[in-house]
C-alpha cells in the first residue's frame, strides 16, 4: 500500500497578508480615534499621583497636582465671593480659571480691578508652593466684538491690542507680586529674581475665541464672522466674552 504524500502548498500562507492588512487598518482606526480625543489633565494627574503613592515614590514636598490646584481655586473664589464672576474648568493644557471683565479691569482701561488684584494675591502663594514646579502659566485676554471708540481707541485701535495689553498687564502683576512675596519670605527666596517669568505667557485673542466656543472647535479653526456674531448677539454673551483666562499648565 502506497503512502499518500502530503505536500505543503506555499500559497496557503497567503491569508497572512490579508490578516496583516486588517490589523494595520484596525491600528490606523484607533490612532485616528486617539488623535481626535481630548484627555482630561486633572484625571491624568490624579492617576499619576495614585501610581506614585502605590510605588512609594511620593516626594517629601510634593508638587501640587492639577486636581489639588483645581480644588484650591474653588476655595479661593468662594472666599472672595466670586462664584458668579469666575468659572473654573479643565482645559487640554491644564486647569483654567476664567474671570469676567467687570472684575478683571476698570471700565474702559487696562488697569486691574481691585478684586482681580486681591484674587492674584491669594492665588500666587498657593500656586507656587514648590520652586521645583516648572509648569507654565498662560494668561489669555479675550473681548467681545464691540468696536473700540473714544479715548481708549487712540491707544488701542482694535480688540487685538486691548486684549493683548490686558493679558500682559496680568502677567506683569504676577511677576511683581512674586518678587515681593519672595522678599517677604512668603514663598521660596529663589523666586526673588523673577524666576517664574520664563514660564509666563500672555496672549490676546480679541473676539476670536468666544467663551462658549470649545477648545477643539478653536483648534480646528471652526471660527467665522457668522459664529462670532452668534456668540455676541446679546449683552449677556458679550459680558461672558470679555474675560481673562489663566491656565495652570500640565507638567
């Protein structure tokens, strides 16, 4: 009786190519989903803190997490009775506090409102609790779409100049206050030379980023004159848009 020879056909491995193509498509799909997603920096920071604690790698003087900073900001606006004028949110760049224009600046000027000065005075010692914390602080100036007139227009012809000047004013106040706090010994003496100045950023957005427009829409360029008008069609909306936004960045 003859034994039947079993031959392996090399072409039978062709299914591997189809399998490989399918896996590549699946990987591409998940990469696309990830690129469109927005991570919550506060939750990520909480996860990182939990992992460090589990590994026993907690520093003697730990840097405040974004979750702790968010809680601290809530406490400050409660102390200052500014719940109606201030909102605290998470931003893809960190934790953000937004302050309406009526408590940020004096009407028709770039001079800081006393309530803004008080808020900064209470915020800074707590934000800068560790000199080794090298996260950025971003200050943004925003406006409504109202055309500037009168004496103010002579110095600031458009909302671009006005919003940029107001953001810069807040940054300068932060630098000056930090130096004074360091001299008094309220915060680390290494801040006395304005060390934080390299991590401070000021930007003016004029009316190009209405308060109710999401970060993703702004990033994707989903902004037009029609959209700007939509978000400024009432005095209440305009009031929301006239604001200062301070973002305490991710590590």
